[in-house]
C-alpha cells in the first residue's frame, strides 16, 4: 500500500461526511481536542483508539437497536 493511501474507506461512500463529523463529536464527548489542521497523525494512539473504539461501540448499538425494532426478526 502506498504511503498516504487510505485503508479504511466507508462501505457507503455517501456516509463519509457524516462519519467525519461523528469522529469530532465523539472526540469532544471524550474530552479529546481534535487537531486544528484536520491531520490526526500527530495524535497519540491512545486517543485515536479511544475515539475509534467509542465510534464503533455507538455504531454497533445503533445497528442493534434497528435490528431489535424489525418485525419477524
């Protein structure tokens, strides 16, 4: 993989903007100051891992709620 190439592309490309905004919201909830220039590479692994982990936890909870609300499932 070439340097600077993104590895984690969204399954639904239209969700990119919403996911980026969600990342900033989760960082704010955790008390982590997002980078001013938008480059996350200078942040600690602990902080970026906490943000990603909490994003995943919230997205899984959302999916579970949607599945639980389906009829006949």
